[in-house]
DNA sequence: TCCTAAACGAGACGGTACGTCCTGTCTTTGT
DNA sequence: ACAAAGACAGGACGTACCGTCTCGTTTAGGA
C-alpha cells in the first residue's frame, strides 16, 4: 500500500543533477545540492539511488542523446568508421559526465559494477556486433581476438577522454578505424 | 633564511601515505589520517603539496619500484614485447595507486597537469623511444602515426586497469605487442 | 517544517559545558570539547548558539541556583543587607563562570549585548526595585541618583570578583550595605 | 659574552602591539601579527614576555599618557574630585587596552598577578594616599574602611568600563566624588 | 468514505574531514 | 648570545556534506 514513487520528483532530481553538473562540474556535485535544486528531500534521493554516481548515470542514460551507435553500411570498414566517428563525436556535458562516472567507478567498487553493466557493456556489445558481422563476412582475421580489438578502440577513447592530451573528433575516429582494420582485417 | 624543510618529515609523510593507502584504500585517504600517522601537522602537508593526490604521486615516484622500462633487444618486436610485459606486470599497491591517481586527475584539473607531466609523459616518452628506434631500423610503416600506437598501448593498459574486466599479465602484454606489430610493422 | 530541535541534546550540551568548565576552567573551554563530551555534533552547537559564551550563559541561567534575590524585610536597611549578603554569597563554579562571561563580554561586543540584557539587567533591576521601595518609604535621599548606587554595589562586587584582592562574603555584604545607607539614607 | 638585548627591537614590538590593537582591537591581537608588524621574530617576543598581555601592559605603561593622578588641592573634597575626573577622563585606545588587559587577567592567573602588581596596585595606592591625607586632616570618618572606599571608586570605574552602560566623564567623576564624601566625610 | 501506510519536503542530528589560523618550540643563518 | 626567518607538531576554529532520523503533509489503495 501507501503512496507511489513520484515520477515528477524523479525527473526533477535527474534534471537538477545535470544542471549542477553543468554549473559546478563533477567534483562539485553533492547530494545536498541536487536535493535543494530539485526541491526534494535528501531522503528521497537516498531512497532510490545507492550513490551520487548512480543518480548521474541514470540522468545520463535517461537522456536520448546517449544512444549507442549501430551502423550498418554493409562492410566492416564502413561500420567501424561510422561507429568510431559517432562515438568520438559526443560533446557538451557528456564528456564531463563520462569522466566523472569513470572516476567514481574507480573509487567505488559498488558503483563500478553498475557502471560496467549498465554503460560499458552496452558499448562493448555494440562494437562487438559490428566486429562479429565483419567476421561473418570474412573481413576479420580469425587469429585476432575481437575482444582485444574492443579494448583497443575503447582504450584509446577513454585514455584520451581521461588524459585529454589529444583530440577526439571525426578525423581521429577515422584514423583509429583505419588502424584497427590494418591490425585485424584480412 | 629560517629553518629548512625537514627531509625526515617528508619521508614520514610519504611513508604514512602509502601505509594508509594499503590499509584503507585510495578512497579512504585523508590529509588528517596521513598527518596523524606520520606524526606531522596538517599544515606541513599543505605547505609542501597542493593536494592529497600530489602526496601520493610523490610517494609513488619516490619508490624505486616504479622504474620506466627501457628494453633494448635489438629489434622492434622484442622491444615491444619486453616493454609491454614489463609494464603489464606491475602489482601490489601500485595498481590501486594508479587507479586512484587517475581518478583524482579526472576530478582535479590542477593535479591532472602534474600527473600528466610527471607520470604519463615519462611512460609515453619511453614507449615512443622504442617505436622511434624501430622506425629508424625501418621496422615501422611510416604511414602509421607512432603517437596513435602509444595511445593504443596505454589506452588498453589503462582501460583494463580502470574497468578491471580483463587481466593484465605477461601473456596479455605479448598479445598486445603482437597486435601492434601487425598494425604498424612492415 | 522538518525535525524539531532536540531538547535532550540541548540539555546534554549545557551539562557538558558546565562539566568542562569545572574540569578545565573557563579558559580551557572549547566547542569541540563540549560537543565531544555531549555526544553532539559541532554543527548542532553552532546552529543554536552564536558563541561559546552564549552556551555558558544559557547553561548558567538554566540552572535554578542563579535566582535573583528579592528581599522584603520591610525596610531599606534590611532589604539592602539581605540583597547584598545573598549576592555576595554565591560560590562554586558560579564565580568562575561569571568571571569568564565578563571576560568574553569584554572581548566580544556581540556577546556583550546578550550578557547585558540577559544577566546584568536582571540583577540591576532587582536592586533598583529594592532602592525604589526604600525611596517610596522616604528612606532614600532624593538627591542621590539610585542608578549610581546600583553601580556602586555591582561595581564593588565585580571589581572584587575580577581582581580577587578582597573577600566576598556575608560580612562584606553587610559592610557595603551599611556604606550605601550612609551615602544615600535619610 | 653574547649580544645584548636590542632596545630598538623592544620598542618596535611595543609599537607594533599598540598599532595592531588600534587596528584590530584587543581580541584580534596575535603574537604572530605583532612580530610580523615589528619585523621581529616570534622567538624574540617569547624570550622577553611571558604572554601577549604582558606585552600590551608594557606597551601601555611605557607610554607617558598613563600617569597616575596625584592631586593636592589641600582638602579631601578637591583631591577626590580631581583624582576622579582625571581618572574618568582617559580616552582613545587606553580604554580598549584596559578592558582587554582585565579580560586577560581574568582568564590567565599568571598575568593577573602581574596586572595587579604593576597596574592595579599603583592606582589603588594613589587613591589611598588621597584618602589618608584626608583622614589625617580629620576629613574622613574613622568608622569607614578606606579600602572599601577605594573599592567603591575603582569598582564603579571598572564596572562602567567593562559593561559600557553609562558614561565615564568629568561630570560622572564629580558625582561619584560627591557620593564618596557623603558616605565617608565627617 | 474513511483508514492506513508509504513517499514526500524539510531540516535537525552525530559525525568526519576540510583548509586556515595561531601557539609555542625548534633549527638555521647572519651579526 | 641575540636576532630574523620560518618550518615544525599540535590543536581548535568554523564550514561543508555525509547518511540517518524525526516531523508534519500528501497521496494512494484496501476496508
């Protein structure tokens, strides 16, 4: 029995989280700040999310912008290129959010699992699908472990995202796609 | 003029930082905890390090264990394999430290710069040297940007270190070395 | 709305303040010490009292022992004598508390106002009542400003309390009462 | 034997103490602040004065302004009036200094003794001399303890100085002198 | 239509750590 | 030996958030 969870409040909290994130940056996020901005009680946040990072993860996944690319050009080269350019293109608060979530995942093993299962895995699976389709077409050398290729792609992506020493844009996506093909194409 | 910085205290603080890190993990580190364990005043820490992460970075770099590998087998394949196996082999608190430092670098732009310049750059430069020697021997396709190869190697390393979904050991080092050679060798 | 102030905690803090005062003396009082002894958070003290001295003032006023004397013997001489002996008789931590509060009032103008209004004024008013009753009975020379007499009484009291060069007891109370009568009686 | 105490430095410290006192008020005084302003080392202050209050006491006593009045009009009424008006007239930082010193004396028993002996006693003795001269002339009722009269005078002075509820000026000095005469004159 | 139970905003609570300030001591280098 | 400079251990400050805990209030079913 009893009152049901308020969808309105849930949205207000996710919105507030993204707003705070934009204004103060990830390191400036606090439960109190989000609750105050959302006009919600802190308890309401603690009731529904295990940690701050989970709120942010929910907020991000709730936003349409965060679709996983699923290119189907008909050949591995095209699919890889499209996947990588689409992935490298993300902008705005998105990058700051991803950086923050990864930092939290590193510091908090409980959140790490949620992050892996709800975010990382989906991306890996999408790329894996692209590679498997290529393999089925004989475009991939069977001697190369596709999981390693997935690591290479997301490794470069995250490394640059976290360190910030090199750009992440369409051109870089294409360059990396070309390298992966050189390494694993037939 | 005035009293000089106490090297004894400096060491006590770095030691205490590593001890606390081992006992409580990176997320459990506090300035107060380190100061108390070192028998030092907090002010002394604030006087010499801009942030907690800088203390940890100093502590890590001060320990001999973190030598950057510099293999010289005479050919690119051997050098790459040795570099990667040596790099992938690091153990003990080292990994936890690196994960924590990267998380801090993500959350704190000021520390990020120190981390990049004092840690990341040294590793990149070492690998770059290996690649450049290979290129000089004609073992590397000039069409491939060596910086991208560096990103691939450290990208995979960090990605696995942070996500923890796949092992980091000698075998993996060799496998990645082989992939890099396939991608960029002549 | 929200949770109400905890009366239990309030009492624990006032008790802790008096205990600390007895153990360490006024100069040894700290917010941290009181909070720790009361099992309270520091914030709780800061939330309800503007300064340490206000806590002590509250603690003192909360204790029944500090009743203001209001003698009614029927004549000025008796009332004055009773008022002064009762006032000069206070003992135990009371004196240490008063000395400390006066010191704080001197150093902190904000607290000074609270001290004047909540403590000093009540005492002055009580004595003034005694004098006014005497004046109504024609026992006081109208040429003498009763406020000055109040200053004389409390001046001597505080001067001895602060300097500690002379005793404060029943005999001294009677002696001062006699002097005031000589100065202002008819 | 070794370098002698620098009188120049001593003066610089006393000057700095008074300057800081004027700028920040008594509660804002610190050893560090005085040392910095004097261009002196903290150690130098610790070497020569047992506490901050002793520095201030020295500074005040070093200044000519702080002469003890010694009136000689030839009769008790005139002497008392002159003594009290001169005493009540003190102005400027003097009052703030006195208030601060009394607060310190209350909080620090060690300084209290120095304060009593070096400041309070001199004032009491001066007034006592005035009274004793009056007594010798037969102008004082032998039944009244002159020490109590001293307490009355300085009690009213300090009480008003500390509480600040009533003025301290020539008129008040005369009024109090008149009261004392009424109480103890023949 | 009431009853009851959960969710809600609000905000006090016990805690922990923060980064700052000052204390009193010590070391170092002049003078 | 005294002095300026300033690092040191220590301790309290006042603040910010944490996660938990009452408080009324609001919003549902189920009786």
